[in-house]
């Protein structure tokens, strides 16, 4: 058989095979079989060196024509398979827009964050400003400026986490009050919420890391009555008009006179239980009139100005707010607990 007849035979067989190909894979196999580097059409073209100068152009033109026709047929078949695959995929991926969507789990604010915002709103409504300060603090701002020199016994009761001799994790946000009084002239009316650290044993009402909301008012004519009125009003706005509180004499180095404010135990309503340790009342915060020595250290004349300060644990007021009897629940990340808020 001569080359011309061989080319026509290859064209016929390749066309028939391509037209009957069942999928894209077979089309690709046929392309390699007839048009690849080792394909049948390529093998014919390698024999053109044996032809006479007159036959070469004729056979070359015929071979190129057959190649172009086969390439066009291959492209047509491939396009057809691609369109079919796309149509099948679109049909299988059809979305029924009338179907209800999947229920998404929505997070919520932590109970401590909720109560903190409520407390801040109450104090902001009373004219207070919220300020913050560093959690890693100098000994001076946590103790010395608060009328507690190096030898003061009150330092032993704080169970402090020291980083160096004069740097520590703050045990109270009172350090923010000192920093504020150093750089602000009276009248001063601030709260300083934030994390504090003490080496306490973990139990239902204690933790080595907890949150405080401390407050400070310094102005002319501030009295103990101002303090009691402010804190009693805060308790009523947070817990309701029926909230019961009491003030007990106490001692703090940085206030004089000093007191502790208790709230009626919400677990036993004053009868006595594990939570209130049989007292019927739960300590909510310490408070008192700012000690004249503290005002003087901060450059404020104690003969002209007086002030009061208070400090409450956020966890404890949140426990009272929601009737929770164990503060550890706030930190255990139990979704059964957190989802209630």
C-alpha cells in the first residue's frame, strides 16, 4: 500500500474511532494513538524521505489536511464531553432555595462581661469615668502610695505574686486610683475595672485571678454619707429596689474610716448556708474615706479635699446578680452553664 492510501486509511479509522468514543479518556487515548510523537500519522510522515521531489508536496499537503481534520474532530468531541459533564454537575448540584437553612450556633457574651457592662453603665450614669492601668505594676503604686510601707503588716495578707523586688502582678486596681490622683486635679470621679492577682486557694468564692471594679471620688465636702448613698444606690440599680445591704466597720490602710458592705445571701436569704459560711450575708466590697496620707502622697491637700474609695469583686456581684453559688463556673467554659446567658 502506498503512502497516500495509508493516509486515507488512517483518517478513516481515526474518524470512526473518535465518533464512537464513549468518554473523554478514550478521546485522549486516540489522540495519542494517531497524532502523538509515536502515533500512526507521525510514522507515515517519517517515510516521506523515500519519496521523489514531485511526490513530497502532495503527500505533505494531504498529511497536514488529515491532521487538521482529526484535531478539529478531537476538539469537537472533547467540548461535547465537557458540556455534558458540566450539565450533569449542575443538575446534581441544584439547590432548592425553598428549603430552610441549617441552624447556626450563635455565641453570646460571657456573664462576667454582661455584669461588667451593667455596672459600668450604672456608674457612668452617676457621673463616673472608667479608666484603666497596667496589670504588671510597681510596688509603689500597689502598696507604698496606699499608705503601706515595706514594713506594713497588711502586705503579708495580700499574698502577692512578685516578679522582682519592686515589680509585681497588681493585687488591686487601687494602683489606678493613685496614678489618676497623681495626674488629675479634683474633682475626681472614676471607676477602674480590671484583672487582679492574689495567691488564693481556689474555692467557691476565691480565685488567684479575678476581676475588680474599684471607684474613687475626691472633691470638696465628700463624706461617709456620700459613700453609703452611692453604693446603696448602685446595689438597688443592679439587683432591684428590694436589695438589702449592710455596712460593717473594718480597717484598710488606705481609708479611714473604713467599712465592708455586705449583701443578703441570695442562696439562703439570711438563714445561713455553705456559700455565706453561716453568716446569712456575703461580703460584696470594701470601702471607706480616702486616708489623708494617701491624698497627701498624691499631691492633694487633705485639708481642702476629702474623698471615698471602694473596691468590689466582679465575680461576686455577678454571682449575686444571677444566683450562682460557685465562682469557678465562670472559668470552666462549660457550655451548659454559659449557654444560659
